[in-house]
C-alpha cells in the first residue's frame, strides 16, 4: 500500500494554479467584484464562484511560498477544492 501525503503547499499550488490559468486567459480586465465560476459542480450541483479580486490573489501567489488567506482561513474547504480540481 502506498500512502500519498498531500501538503498545504500542494493544495495552494493547485488552487492558485487554477486561478492563475483563469486570470491569464481572461480577454480583458474586470471589476474586482465581478464573479466567475471556479468549479461547476461544487455543492449539490451548484457552482463555486470567486471574485476577480480572489482570482488575482491566487494569480499573484502562484509559484511562491505565500498562502493566500482565502485558502488558509478554511483548510477543509481548500482540501475539498483540491480534490475537485484533481478529480479525486
């Protein structure tokens, strides 16, 4: 049996990498309060949404050692996001 340990840095990199991809593919700038769907089937078929402000925070933290507060404030939710994004 192989055990895989998921670290906080792995969770942060996956979530921020996803947000970075959204920010880089955006055709133009948005208002900080504009909302975007991050995960389509998050909770009972409802999407998980994030503001442009959160997307930019993730963009700026990607590839660094920083963990944004929207992740560190709720690690259980972050783990759930990680699993959804990885298809686990």
